[in-house]
C-alpha cells in the first residue's frame, strides 16, 4: 500500500512539474556581435516548450543566406530533489555571411501561443573588414560564428544559371522573333523569388501562355554538360523601330537545395542523415543576360503607295450577304484577314461605300494564337450599310499591302468589288425626286425638289407681347437662385478643402474603396485563369489597403510594420496571423503560380473577408 501511495505521489509531482515547465514558453535570438566580411556565422532562434506553426522570422536584407532555415529539436529531462522537469527546445538556424561593412539590426521573430504573441529579442551585428578582430567569432549562445565543422555545399555558376534564348537576332522592323528564358540546374530547386524579367523597350511583346506541365522541359545539353531545364517565360517580340535595340539584363533569385555534411566527427553507415547528408535551402541571385537585336528598316524599293506598315504573311477574303436588296434594307459586308504576324495591330483596308448608303461603325473581331514560335490568327471586319434610295451602286475593291520578311518583298492584295442593285422599297422617295450620287463628301449630296418649303397662304393673326421683365418675379429669381447656389457650393468647397488638408483622413477614407477596385481587377484575372496577374493584384490590394488605412509610408511598408500596426489597433491576433499568411502566399505564388483554380478562389475569398474584418475592428 505504501509503495502505491509513493508511486502516485511521485506521478502527481512529475505531472505538475511537467505542466509548469510547459507553461514556461519563450523565444530567444542569438548571433555573434561582431563578424568580418566573408565570414560565415549562425543566426539561431531558440523556442522553448512550444512548436509553433505560425513562426514569422524577420526579413534578412543585409546578409546573404547560405543555408536555412534548418530546424533541430532537443528534449531535456532533469530530476532535482524528486521533482522532474522536462524542457523541449526547437531551434531554427540560418548560416549567413555579410554583404558589406556597417552595423545592422535583425528584427525579432514572433509566433502566437495560447492567443498571445511572443517575440524574440532584436539583434545588432557589427560587420568589420577582413582581418579585423571580430571578438573571437563567438556568438551569444556559445557557438562558433563560422560553420562549426559543418561543410555547406555551395551552388556554383555552372550548376545553376539562367539563359535568355532568341531564335533570331537580326530582323526587319515589325518582324516577329521569339525569346525563351530558361533555368538550367543540376540539383533541386524549391522556389523562385524576386523575379525581374528583362524589359523589352522598343518592342511589342506578346507573352506565350505556358501550361504548368510544359514548364519542365526535361534534360538538355548545354556547353557539353547535361542539365534539367525549367522554362520561366516565353514571349514573341515585334520591333517597332529600325535600329539596334539593347535588351537589358534581368534578375531572379532561386532557392536551391544543397547538402550539408558534418566534418568534425567520424561518419557511421548507420547514421542515415550523416551518410546521405542533410538538405538545406540556399538562395542564389542569378542574372538573365540581355542582348542586342539588329532591326533592319523595311526596303524602300517596291513599296506600294498604300503601304501602312503591316509586316507578316496574310491573305484576305470578302463576303456579302446579298447584292439584290430593297431600299432601307441592311447590307453586311465582311472582310477577313488571316495569316502570321502581329494580327492584332493590322490596319484594315478602307472600304468606300456610295454616298447614298448610311454607314455604321464597323465591328472588328480579332482571334490571336501564340502556339509554337509564331503569332497567327484572324481579324474579321464587319460593315453594316443601308441604301436609302433605289438604283445601281458600285462598291469598289480596296487595296491591302504588307511586307513579307520570308520573301523580302511587298505583297499587294485587293478585296472583291460588288455591284449592288437596290429596288424601290416602302416609304421610298417619290418619282419626282432626283438622286445625285457620287463618292465624295456626303455633304455634297442634294435632294432636288425637297429644299424649298411652300408659302403659307392662310390668314395669320399676330398679338403684341409687352410684359416687362424688370421688376418681375423672374427678374429677382435670376439673382437669388445663383446667389444661393454660390453660397452652397462655397460651403461644400471649404469643407472639402479641410478634409483634403488632412492627408491621413483622406487616405483612411479611400483605403477600402481602393482595395475593392484592385480586388475586382484580381477577380477578372481569376476568371481568365491568369495566375501571375491574379496574385499580383491581390498583393497590391493588401499592401495598398494597409498603407492607407494604417498610415504607413511606402518606404516603411513591410510585414513587421504591418503586423505591429495591426496589433496597436487591437485587431484580433488570429486575423493578423491570417492576413500575414495571405501576404506570404501571394508573394511566393506571384512568381511561381503552381496552385490551381480552387486555391486561387479560396485565397481571393480570404483576402476579401480579411479586409472586411479589419475594416470592422479597426479604430482610427
């Protein structure tokens, strides 16, 4: 019996101690105080007695991330005077190297525990020149500031790089060329960030829609080595001027997976992590090299008089609904241009209708296809004309010219001419009416016999109207009403000036309205399944709303400031956490949009609900 009592008593003490230990939750950041240029060091966030799922680490701008974040956990059990204490530690580790000399601050990390936001301490790190005394390179947690016997496999320029390929670098003005931006890699790539593609100044760019399954282009050989290839972007360019056009460089940050092996202890074949190595993420900034495109002017020899700059290879067809109609019946004339080239900007031929026809604005419908390495499609122009008088009319042929870069010559085509027989219809002109018809200005058309009115021969009685205006009610109203309108407008104007003078109030009032406009635009991209544009518009809506609503200047607009400002206005921590998660999802998906339509729908709904919730809870 005594043994049972002792066991129960020990169990109760241990449970109470374990509960008390688990309530001791904290987070601590540690790193060296002083490091040298080129030196690697550890940045660690140690979490005690918690495993958060919403940990938000600070943005690291002044240091290159060689590895991380990697996670490790440890559990420690101690029994002192019969009392058992359990402590669990979860550590997030980065290996960094400084970019430049100076003193830099790393903001706190944070997470939510039992409805409370816990924050680590901020760190100040001084970066000195190489060879300077960095204080022994010891971090505040006792670790060596180097890699401490860990060999981090780097990513060389031959293992990971970007290439912008062009199918031709010498073209005529208006001739299409294709550019494909490819990512070559030998290892695994886990993400893409900070994408800035080259800007095609001097070109009309038509981006090719690439399906997700088509982006992985398989294995290619480049400079004698084999690489995995991922297609980042494909576009068809149309140069707009004859000259050498320089395409500037682009930049992209790739998150690659590398292996870390321990070199300060003997390896065991039974230690699987040590045998195969541990995988970590490393950010590497790549340059997308630009190039020079030689654009030749179109030849002057053989250029038709009616040439309007169209380049490509086209054919033209015409059709009409009927050539035998009655007056006031509609005629539909269709002109269809099809072929390869910048079909969207092809200028339609000028169809000249007789002056006795009433002409409406043509209806233009373009269908463009960017499959393969060419832009092709059709452009259909539909004319609606209504003849008003009987007679025989001629619709002459229209000229259409273009330059074909394949044959290097100009091609002239003509539409079909039509003879229209218009019979007399109901309510048509009388037999005494003569129609003078020509192809000049419509103002020159005269209808003889209709331009003189008959003289009225009936008796007409006239009466004098001598009511004076001066002193009448109307006279005074002409003064009083404008005066009242002026006073009202003046008061409203002064009130508006006062409100506009308060910039913070103006931005606060328009925050929700501006966010709603951007979200409507994002919804259009959602319907069109334009993933990259959708995520970009949602991100603009969230950033713009918080900047206007919380009065955060653009220069200071970052996640930390947004989160702290929302907390200051006593927004629900769960709403803050969801808002930050949506921001993070948009930032990644904008450059690597692999999520499907359902995920985009869910994200859009979350963004709308979050803005509405914050609008209700915030107190300005």
